[in-house]
C-alpha cells in the first residue's frame, strides 16, 4: 500500500514500501511534480519501444528527492516549510520515498545505504535551509497503512 504523508492539504512525501506489487504500470505522482515515480510489472517478452526524450524547457522551483533504501533502517522526520516538526516514519531495506514538499531529516537506525535522485545542478548551501531535529520525546509516529 502506498502511503502519502500530507500536511495542510500539501503532499510532503510518498512512500512506496518494499512489499508493493501491482499489475501493469502505475504512476503515483501528478503530472506537475518535477520528479515522476512509476512502478512497472511486465511479463517476459514485453517490449518498451526504443525512444528518446526530446529537449523541453522546464521550470523547477523546489528540489524533489527520491531515496531508495538499499540496506538498513532509516527514520525520516517530516517538517512543514517553516521547519516545524510534524511526524516521523521508519523506512526499511527496499523502500522508496519521494520527498515532494516541506522539510525532512534522517536518522540512521542501523548501518544504512541509500541511493538519492534529485534535480541538478546542486547549488550547495544556497540549495537548503537547515534547522534542528526533534528531541526523542517529541517524536510522533502515526499509524502506517498496511
């Protein structure tokens, strides 16, 4: 089951658990997201016709990141765009997360490997504003979808 983390009507993140399965092709993101996430399950012999993506100017105002948890367990903390802590989730090996809006932070709960995909070029410290993590007693874990 796909989990969407929202606050004040804004989707902050989309979590695709390692156990997700579906038939055919399924896109989880709206067309206006600057990162598009889709899932494909195709039978042996299925062909995706060769193609090239054409040059098309796009305007990107916010960085959206996709993380793949290759190994380990990671706590992700979600914040609103002003840096107010909202809630947390635990990600496990094989999970994907799209960070679409708001703020986020991570704590490695065990040795972990992640692969990150985001727009470039990277602008260094001009690209982000940092703030403090919540203290352990302030952590909030809302029930996750099965």
